[in-house]
C-alpha cells in the first residue's frame, strides 16, 4: 500500500561497536562540560570578591586561581576543593581522549574520513557511529537532510516559504559538521578548492549560510567516501560541490 517505510536494522556486532563509540563520545563530552562548569564557577566565585582570573590556558589556570586566592583562607578552601575535582576530570578526560585516538587508529573508516580537511578523531568517530552502514542511504544527497542541514519548507496553496535548517537528526553530528566547515573557512587547510567554493557562497549569502552549506556538502562527500572506500580528493569534492 506504500503506507510504511523500511527501517534500517543494524547487525548485533555493528550495533555493539556503534553503541560503544557513542558511549565513549558521550562520556568524554560530559566530562569536558563538567570541567568547563567548574572553571566557570571558580571564575564567578573569585569575581564576587573582586578578583578577575582573566585569560588563561589549561596549564596555567590552576596557578592563576591559587595566586588570586592566596592569603584568603576561605577562598583557599573553596579553590582547593574545586581544583582537586577539576584535576580528576582533566585526568579522566585525557584517558577517554587516548581511548578515542586508539579506536580511530584501529578503524579503517575513521582513518579514511580523517584524510578530509577539518576532520579529526572526534568528528570521524562521531560520523562513523551515526552513519553505521552507508548502504542504508539510497543517495549521498539524503545524508544532509538526515542530519537536519536542509531548509524547512512550508507549502499551502500559493504559499511557498523556505525556512531555516530543520535541525532534525543527530545534533552531535550536525555540530561536528558545522565545526569542520568553520575550520575549513577560517583556517589555512588542505582542500583549497572546496574552500574556494564555500567562499564564493559566502560572498553571495554571507559567512553563516556558507558554513551551513559547506557542512551539508561535507556530509554528502564523507558518505560517498565511506560508500566507495576512497580517500578525500579536493578536486573531485569541489566539482561535486
């Protein structure tokens, strides 16, 4: 009758690998967010006493906080407790990061995707876990819509409105695609032909829309790479764009 659509079902082995990847990625993001929350809370507490932490690096943050709290017993107690918690989070974050790097080295799909400019370990594993089997998409062009990077449409009678991107699907993949697009457009990277295409889009529609367009194009290109088992080729990617 055409009223039902087929649903993709993963094999038990593929489902376990994908679930394992997602678990580690989720845990890493959670630990990273908690570390950031602790740092922001410490800054807020010190600001309440008229002490400004200012710009720091991950290495000198603790030194700067202790420097400001020196000579104030109450602040030292608070700083000691929160910095100890932060140190544990930093240590565990490093362990999770190493585990992800190890998984990326062992995964041929992740290594393949990392030949693309702007694609690192986290992005590659996030994308691989979300795509699972490239064959479940009839066309690579459908991947952009699957991750919510295509405009919403409203049509009724003579009304035809094109809105912002739908933002459906996996938000972590959409974020990773956008961040990769931002890296390509704002930093010196390989694949200059693809960057040139995106810059032409930016001249017509603005940088923000160009980043979304490039993110959508990356989703399509990466899926085609997984489907064909081929590494990134700047000329071909720009031609498809």
